[in-house]
């Protein structure tokens, strides 16, 4: 289609004055509805947990025993190696970082904050909130390429072996944010066994989408805690997961799993901060979810609501974008995102065009450290929240904006968008 | 009574093999019972808060508007100057300290952690968990005397004017932990107006017992935020409070109030850590407590359960300890503690005797920085948790242990207890 025709089509789209939002990986109200029982649980007579624990009162820093059992398989560790906190695993990630800065982790010679320089490896594209923590605390981010089977391990191994300032790596190992990539067993084996110059190197293993399948395949990945221990690196992984996208995003349970030594370290670090997490909410979740089978059954219902939205995006992208030069997108088998790549220099333009047409997308660059996608290629698509018909309308709009930006580039009239962040 | 007779009486007590615990300020099960409605709230159809906020989903970093209104009078600030977090105001205190260490507060020239030395004033006796945070992060604690009307302000003013390393003071202004002291208006005025060498000086105003009256008097204190602002020191106070001892100790709401600039600072600091607190629990509390009058009515029920326990301690201490040299105790009009002073060098002995007789008391020294009560005089008594008859039995046992320790001291046979911490 000619630039002129596309412009006309775009003006027609703008005239419709639609208002849609594909920015964040939020569950839709229909998904939250699935857990509404929680709103009346545990019930007025139910406040006693295992070990005669009164969940209403103080105490229980590690979290309720039965809640740790419930999330044990999600975290890939026995209950005694699980720590449950309040409503956000992001807070646990943040806290392990800030505790490392101020006190060092269980293997640190001194606090990270006392080092000349501290850096973390960031597979790219990745999760903006991981990058935000690093940026906020002045931890240098070193990007490494994210492939379909996980980070570029040749590069990772080379970097961590040579540079002791590198103290960790951010990983979303399954249905990764935003590409949907799944780490292969081989990649996990290399992460678990690689030589690191830093003795206190940590893998920040954000397994946010462990049970968040979109297909029948229900992919399982290798257990990083077991593999690291097998290679004598038991303290290397910090594993994080939550029920945020299982029950309620704002009122779930965040969890941490690691070696016994790491668990002792975290509990010692948490002791000055709190007497214990909200145990009533933990009991509420135990009563509602019951066990791993209960979680799996609930996730099937989420899938029934989510899969059609991802299918719509795939269908509309395939129909509209197939064959377009340097345009590609991922087809995730789980998780909350699709990643759309457009020709170099076009991502910001697409986001800007979409915005002017009433479709808000995650800012281009958000998937990269410091918000800087040098090639200006990657756009994160989050289709979970809007209604199905709105997902379709938004995907159609995105297709048009991509085609228009491509045509502009082709014609040499691509408007520069916010050249500097 | 002779030493010998007291020893016999003590052996008779030991023979009874009682098992009682007066260690921590935990509400009794009967008090938690008062809020059992919360266990089934907000109810399966109730998840929409003001502004069409879906409390089940992500977002709302500052906390629900109606929950901030609910706790506004408790915190002494308008709702827009309130930040609500999860279940522990202690976590908010910890976080303001660690954020100050790593980033500095809104008035800091650089992060506290980059200074040669940082210290906080600690009115003594005080709250062990405040001291624990300082100790954990290497913040020097400078003790100042705690009088019946608040800290010794001559000393406080002298210290903060002279020493820029002093960045703050811990205060429990009302029904203080552990003496029950209430800050006078004059003390609050001096705290609000005093000259501090440090520009980023903060008052950590832990108003944990703001509505926790034990008498009809229902003492109100001056508003530190208003007084500080009136003196041009609007950013000086960080105010903390929670519903931990109003509803559920483990599942309440922790809150922070401060100047607009401080609130903006805290929200910016919290942004990398979380997308928002548990809003379902905030809505649950709004539905249950409704308003300040609802809180006051509930606190009357707490008082009906707590006041007799404090009365029993007072009655038994008065009957058994009156006239004993260098023995005194406080008669709190609110809060959770009584502070018992014994002759110098006797506190550890009393705690040790009580323990051997089956009555666990808070370790002697816990009320002092680094756990070191040089005079070995102060014992914190926490009568809230045990049943009334157990409070009586424990108080009787404490009386006997104090009398025995006094007699041992008199006779020059006081056994030294753990001379070094």
C-alpha cells in the first residue's frame, strides 16, 4: 500500500477516536473474578494454622508452613527453603538487592555499596521493573542478547568469568517478559555451572510465569536450585514467584526460595524490618487454592480467557505484517506478553502513531536498560487486560501504525521521535 | 521478710512449675476476636473502591483514598499526606531508614551511608525494635533520658545543635514503650522548633498507641506535623501508625504521614520496590472500621479487656513492692507496657529468677540501645497477652523475684548474671 493510502487509512483510524491500552501486564477483571471467593475467606471462624498458629497475631517471619508447602512446587524448593512475604515478589527482589548493597549477601566480602562498581547482566529485551531497581541504585546494567532459548550464554560466560564487578543476572526463565522465550535445559545448566569471577554472584530467577501456560504444551524447565547445587553453587540462585497473576495482582503472596544458607541470610535481613508477613492472607490462599492441583485448575481458567486474546494478536499480526521487511513478533506459549520487532528506528514512531490514534503502548525502549533501545526496534505488546474485541481493535491499529512507519522509512520521511530519552 | 524466708517462698513458687510469658506486646486472642468480621470481608461482591478502583488489580502506590481518610486522624494529617503500606509500620520505619542510608532523604546533601558517621538520639528506656534497626545498619545510638513528659529536651537541644552527625530521634510520643509516658505540649513544641545542626534531621514519630487508652482520660497530644510546619520545619517529622493493635497484629495496615515533600520522596523511593500495597486489605478495614468513631468504639472494647490486666499488675505491685528501696514502676494511662525499675544491678537477676520460676520476661537491657542497661535497673512488663488470672500469677511471681533480688543485694549475695552481653 502506498504511503499516501496508509496515511489516509491512519487518519480514518484517528477519526474513530478509540481509546485502548496495551501497556501493562495486568489481568482482566474476568480473570480476577475467578478468585472472588478469596474476598470472603478464610471466614469468621477460621484463623488457626498448622502448629496452632493464630494467623491474626504477630509472628511467623518465614510465612505459614502450609502456605510455603502450597507454593513449594511453584518455587521449586521444599517448604523449609521458602520464605513468603506480602503481596509482591518485586519487593523481595528489591529487598535482596538493597540488602546486598547495604550488608552484602551470604557470600560477600563486603557490602556491594562499598565496592567501586557493581553491575548486573540484563538479558535484552527484558523486564523494565528489573532495570528500574538497578538504575535507581546506581547498579550498572550490562545488556546481553536474549535468544529463543535464553540469554546468549557464550557472552554471559565470557563476561562473568572476566569481571568480578558483575554480581548477578536478571532472568525470567519461562515465558519471558517480553518475548515469551523459555530457557532451555542447556542454558540453565550453563547458568548453574559457569565460573564467575565474583564469589557472591547471584541469579535473580524471576519465575513470574511458572504456571501461566497459553497452550496444551505446559512447558516445564530445569530446576535452577537443584542444578546449581549439583555444581557446587547452591547459593547462586535467588528464586522468586508470586500468586499475583494466579489470584489477585494486588493482594497475592510473594515468595522467595533459595539454599538454606540464603534463606537464613534473608530471614536475618528481614528481622529488623518486620515481625512477619500477613498470615491471614496466606491462610486465605491456602483455603482457596488448596494445593498444586488447585493452582493448575485455576490456571486453566485463566488460559481460557487469555489464549484467545493472544490468538487474536497473532492472527491480526500475521494477516497484516507477514512479509514486511524486518518486522517480526514472538508467539509465546505462556506468560503475558508478545514482543514485536519493527525496522530499526521505527519503534518510537509506531508507539507515537498508536498513541495519537488512541492506542497506548508500553513506551519504546522500556524493554531495555535505561529505557534505551539503541536500534529503536522493540515494542512490548500486553494484550491481557482489554476486552477481546478491544484487543482486536488495538492489534489492527498497531498493524496499521507499523505499516505506516515502515512506509515512511521506505520513503525517507520517517519523523524522528524524541531522539534523546 | 528475711532472705531465707524469701528463698523458701521462691522454691515453693518454682515447685508449682507455672509457665507464663510477659515478653511481648501482643494482643490477647479475646482482643483479636473483636475484629473477626474482617476474616470474611470485604465479601465476594465487594472489590470496587473510590475512583472505580478495582482493589484486586495492580496499582495505587499511596494506598486507597478511603483508607487514607480512615487513618487520617490517627496519623494527624490530611489523606493526601498519608501513605499506606502493608501490614507493619515497622517496615515503613525500616524503609525510611534504609532509603536514607542508600539515597538520603528529601533534605540530604548525600546518602547517609556516605557520611563518616550517622547517629540517632534514643530516649531511654525505649523500644527494642527501633534500636535493632540502628544496630543492624551501624547507625550510632545516643541515649537521652526519657522523663514522664518525654525526652530530656535540654539534652536533646544541646546535642542536636552541636552535632551534625545526629540525623534524627526515635519517639513514641503517647503511652510510650515501655514507660507509658506521654509527651507534653511543651516537649513537642521544642522538638518541632529546635535548631538542628543537620539539615536533614528527622523525628521518627512512632505513634503506635494513639488511640490505645486505658483510662477515661483519653489523652490527646499536640500535632507534631502542624507544630513543625509552624516553625518552618515541615519536613522534620516522619509519622508512623498502624492498625496492628486495633484490628489484627499480623494483618493490619501500616501508615506513614509527613509533609507533601516527604510523601513525594517516600513514593519515589517505593516506586522501584512495589506497584502498590494490598488494597483488598485496605478496603476490608474501611468496611469494618468505617471511620474514626468506629475505631474509637472498637478501642473501648480493647480497653475493657486490657485495663483489668494493667489494674491487676498495679494492684499486685503496689501491695508487694511499695516501700522497697529503689523500686518503682509506671502506671500507664494507655499503651501496652509498664516499666519496672529495680535497684541497680538487680534487673538481670530478677529476669533470671523469674525465668527459672517459669515466668518469661523481656530480657533485661532490651529497653536500652545495644541491649545494654548499664545500671541494670529496667524491666519491661507486657501484661496484654496472658489471661487475667495468668497476669495476676505472673505479677505475683515478679513481685517475689524482685523482693528476693533486693534481699540478695542487701545481704551482699546477689548472684551476677551474664555480666557481658
